[in-house]
């Protein structure tokens, strides 16, 4: 076999491999969602329709404070994503609002999805979100900046030995096909 035939075969194999890797990258979010729904883990990113009623009947435990640390990660270079505060102290049962800022630094409209995680892991079952940008995909116009509130309550039944909770969001870019929604969430263009 001539060297040029071997080179073309190698190039073809590499092109197929790159195509498969590219396709796998786009399939990650739907695969993650399907796995989470199958295992029941995805309950962390869904709004609980009965939560508001339970919150009205919750007593604030003023005898203790829990430190809540906020973290943000992104897996796409054009996004800038950060909490407005790194940590706060809250009483279990208290309704709290914290903001996150999301910037689409690219020259095209993009969409993404935030996935939360908690440390320690047991805290996830006591950390209840009334409002969160993680409940749905977010679409931002090119160079758009938006601030998103996260409204939450920590269940007073949180074990007493848990004094610090870390809420970490990882933001994944999911494409450029969604249309940005203007006027839905407070924000500004081009900051």
C-alpha cells in the first residue's frame, strides 16, 4: 500500500473519531438528564409544587445559624458565571434570596443549563429552592448579562451536626438554537 493511501485511511479514521467525540459532547446533557430521571437524582433541579405550602407552615429556628457557601462553575469558555455573594449565614426555616450573575461573552446567542450539587450530600434533602434558574434552560443573547435570583429555605430538620452547606452550580452550554427571552428576568445588555 502506498503512503498516501495509508495517510488517507488514517485521516478518515481520525475524522470519524472527531465526529464521534463532537456528537458525544452534544449528547452529554440529554444523557445526563435521562440518567438522572431514571435514578431519581434529577429531583434536585425540579420545582416542588407543594413547597410553598410547606414553607408557610415552617417555623424559623433562631437558635442556630447555618453557613451557606455559594460556588459557580462553567464548562464553556464564553460563559461567565458567579454568585453575587460567596457565603451567608441563615437560620433554618428562613426564606433567603441570593443572586447569580450570568454573562454570555460570545458573539452569538447561546443557551445553557445549570445543575446544582450540595456538600455535604445529605444537605440536598434539606435545601429547598422556591425559585431557581436551574429549573429550566436559560438563553442569553450575545454579550448579554443577567442576574438570576435563587430563593431557598433550609429545612429546620437539618441535622444539627451540619453547620455549613455548599451550594455549587455547574453551568453547561447546550447550544445556540434557543431564542433569548428579554424582559423575563432583570438584566442588561453588553456589560
